[in-house]
């Protein structure tokens, strides 16, 4: 099970699956949840472990998490000592690695893939005095918290830019798996695109993988052949950016700032920022104030954002994007503000309303402006 497939399975669990409200708030498991531990001694070093599904050199999902780990180290310096294990498959191997990190004295362990959820819960039961934070999951107990970024906000902003930069009015989107998380991102991007250019359309090619540079490049080329002059992606490699640079078209990166791989092509990236969250959670353990919470944070809470804008983007477009970003931060706007129509023209979100969290997390339909149909998830 890949990390990005999680919503396919989450939608099957019914009432057990909830996230925080639109403001990025938090909730706790049912019942009173006490502080996990007392403050650590002033000279005691907190050992922190990280479990990665990919390589720290992927420049995507795992690389973004490792940047967050390094930022936490820089912020807390001698107060923490970190270690990470990369390329950990989901399942029995994950349980072995997580358990070993706990046995080695790590008191805070971040598990950064959805497929690590059940192994994390199993190990957490055996190590009640160790804190676990699981990314993209939905199961929580006294010593396990969950976290996720509201990437739909930067997605919307990149869509706004695409609408102003395209000449062909065809935008190519490289998708990983056709699950709600990815569909939501495509939808948010298209909502932004439609705001600035109602004539533009999004075409999607699915690669059925999160990280496969060869397949991602093939998908990018296929989209160029379909007329796309702007590319974006919900995959981890730099291959689409590199192809856009070669073809003299524009592209957006994902997970991290990918500008160095296509200085002319790269307009901006929708990025994940884990450093502040990792620092805050480590401090909470150090201070004895950590509690199990579910976190779904956006730009305002510094968990997601866009990277610096390419100067090729006209100044008026940059200002338009900056204003919308500020509206997201203040709560004055939402990527799925109504009216929102699906690709068949049916109103899914009436004017004056917002697509709720529950609906976003189970999203299985395309918004207006996306061409094609959603394929079935491959098991």
C-alpha cells in the first residue's frame, strides 16, 4: 500500500476517519488525554527518529520531510539528536524499523507514509512512553498523533498562475494515483485556473506511482503532445520540470522548490514545510506538554506554501496571487468556495458555502474544467 493510496482505504472506515476543521484546528482521541511525559532534564538530549518511504535524494516527498528534520536540528541544536531510515517498505519491514528506533532510545518517532499507520499503532502499544507522530494517517491513541498539510491552498495559487501563463489553454497534470488526495489537488488547481482563465482546461495523465522518473517524463511528453504548454504534477521526481525546460514551456514543482532543475521553465512549486511542525512537536516532548492531536495545517500555520515566484510572471499576476494567499491565511477564502461545479455542470457546492473537510477527504469527482474520466484505483 502506497502512502498516497490512503484515502481509498480511509473512506471505508466510516466514522473512525475525521480530520480537523477548516481553520486547521485540532482534536483529540475520545476521553481525557493526559500529558504523555514530564519535562525532560535540562541537559537531557531528546533522540528523534524518522522513517522514510523513499530516498532523501528524491527531491520530492521524502526530501521535504528530511529538510524538516534538518530544520528542527538547526532550531534545537544540542537539545535533540536525530536519525532516519530511508527506503522503508510499508508493512512488516516498517514495523521492524519503527520498533528498532524505539529500542534504540528514540522518544519521538515520525513515521512519514500512510502505509506505516498500522505498524506505528502496533509498536506504540508496546512502547507507551514513546511519542509517535504519523503523517497522513487517521488512527490516534494516547501516544500517537497524526498530521497532514492543506496542500490544496498552494495548488489553487499555482492554478491561478497557470491560467495567466498558458497560451494554448491546455494544462497538463501528472497524477500519481486516482485517490481523493490527488483528485482534491487537481480540483483545487483547476479552481484557481478557472478563476483567472475560464477558457483553459486541465488534462490528466496517471502514472500509478509516486516516484518513477521515467514514467513521469513519459507522461509529461504525452501531455505536451496533447497541446499542454504548462505542466504540473502530484509526483515526486524532477523529470517533468526537466522536460519542460527542454521543451521551452512552463511547469510547477511539487513538495519542494524545484527551480534549480529548470530555471526558465519553473514558475513556482507547491511545497510542504515540515520544519516548524517538527520543531514544535520536539519542544512539546522536551517540555512535557505533548498530547495526541490531529493536525491539518495550511499556509497560515506554515506547513504548506508556494516557493519564490519566477520573475517571468507578470507583476499584476504576482500581486493577484499574493492577495489570494493572504485571503487563505486569514480564512477569508477557501480553495473550494462555492459555487463549485463538477465537470458535468452539476453544482456540488452552492454559492456562499465551502466544500467541507469530510467531502474533501472523500473527493472522487472532477471539478469543471478538467477533461477525461477518473480511472479506478489499481489494487
